[in-house]
């Protein structure tokens, strides 16, 4: 049965810490850990609600047989597809 499983680390968030600090007008670094956690949580929530992948992510797709025609999946856009035995 086909399966798709995420693996490896996720890419960077679509919003940087510097952008959030500029928007909030925060100049010190005392709350950087809290802000980074909030960025990650907000990105996770947005990905869950929208069904989109906002960060670069690697997935392993296991198939019972080699597909004929186009490879269709639930995650797009694809930037690279690697074939392995």
C-alpha cells in the first residue's frame, strides 16, 4: 500500500525573527526564544488549517510499483523528486 512520510528537518519559517521584531518594535533579544516558539506555532497552525506546506520539507513516498505517467501527490509544489530502490 502506498504511503508518504515526512523525514528530516523542516526548512525555515516564512516569517523571520527579524521581521517579527520589527513589526512588534522589539529591539532587545530577551524574548527571542519566546518569539521563535510563537513563529513555529503559528506556522504549524497555518499549515494545518490551510493544508499547505509553508516550509521546505522532505517526504518519503513508498509505492507498491513504479507509477506510469505523472506522479501525483498531496504535497506541492515539488522542487525535486529522487528515485531510490
